[in-house]
C-alpha cells in the first residue's frame, strides 16, 4: 500500500467473517489457547496484587486489559500497509476469541448424556459451560442451566467480540476477550471478590450492553430456526429481560426463552451461595430436546452476527477515516 493511502476496510470485514468460519470448522485451538494463557497470567498477577479493595481491583483490571490490547495494537500497526496480512491476522485473532463451536459442542454433550439418562455425566460436564453448582440439579434444572448458558454465551463468546472487532479491529477483539475473561475470574458477588472484582464486573457490564441487546434482537429475528415466532421472542425479551439481575444476560436468556417457548430462571447456586431469579418467559418447562433447538438458534445467531459485523466494518471504516480527515 502506498504511503498516505487510506487503509481499506475489507481486510477487517473479511477477517472477522473468516475467523467465524475458522471457529465453525475447527473450534478452539487444541493446545496453547491464547485465552487460557491470558487467564493463567491474570491469575498469577491476581495472587500478587489481591487486596480486598476496589482501587486495587481496578488497577488489576486496567493492567490486564492493557496487556491484552498491546499485541492487538502492535499487529494492527505492523499490518497497516499489508491488506492480506491484516485480513489473516484479524482472522486468527477472531478465531482465538470466538467460542461458538465449543459452546455448541459442550451443550450437545450434556444433551446426549441427559437423553441417555446419565445425570452424573451431565452434572460432571456442566462446569464446562457455567459456574453453577451441578451436584443437586435434576434433569430439568440441568437443561435450564445449559439453555441459559447457550443464550448468554452466544452474546459473550460470539456476538460481542465480533461487534467490538468491527469497531476496534484486533485491539477490539483482544481487549473485549480480556474484559470478559476477567469478569469470569473475579466478577463475583462473593466475600473475596465483592470489592476486588467490582471494576472488572462493571467494565464487563458496560462492554456487553449493546451486544446483549443485539443478540436478543437477532435471536428473536431467527426464532423460526428453533420453531418459534419472532414477535413472541421479542415480546418476551422486552417483558422479562429487565427482571434478570444482570443488565445484559437477561435480554439474551429471555429472547431464547421466547423463541423456544419455554420458561427459564429460578434458583441458582454458585460457590455455596444461592440466588433466586425471577422466571423468564411464560412457556412450558424446558426439556433435553430443547437444548438442540437452543444450539441451532445460537449457531444461526452467530452466523448472522458474523455477516453483520463484516458489514459494519465496511461502513465504520470509511466513516472513521472521514472523521479523522475532518479533524485535521
């Protein structure tokens, strides 16, 4: 690319879509997953920095996110004059942070165990999807946990990174995944993390506000994939989404509940703490077969999000260049 020539938007758009395709074909990298490496490094830093303090937790979150942003910024800079390298690097970054295939695989593994009547295997597999205590969950509660996890993680592991990638390129992809990983590590209302994890949890709420609602809208629009009606899914999201304690997860879970025609919500146990959530939806109780429907809906939502993120990148790129030009 000639010096002074504006960077084209198509490498980012193509890279986001290619990354989603790579995830669909290959799933997560089998060894040396960068997100796992980040989590290990963040855990080591936490052991050195931990204090029962909001300020110390905010500093911890800032250091971790900046560390994740740095390689994205460097890759963005090094590929600025090489569109094909930019596309390839973006595809690898997107593949690294998207988790649609692993989400579907783990959900299907639990569904098969439930349909075979193996509750112990299903309980043992549940921690791969969520942090809920599985020991005392019956079949219906296991199904509910899986569907809620598929709904929430369709936003957290697919839609949100793609949208942040469209806005911020490789730094957006890696920075978002760092924020979401930190929330999964320390964003709990437990005695240990109530103050130290406060900043990580609030940052995760902020970066997921738009993606969660986009996920709900897409899931509603695609409700027929799961045998539902778009109008019913959207109405359920509007009515029941705000009743969830999370400002974001409720929108996704309610949209899936409406699309599937089931009722979600209830009593959840995490690390010995019990949390009673209001019911989401007005349908029947979920059954193991509904997991397969939720997975189909999640996959369709992921595909729509990838196409939408690619289109958004094509629009946002020229717009940002025009804004920079106008500011000079």
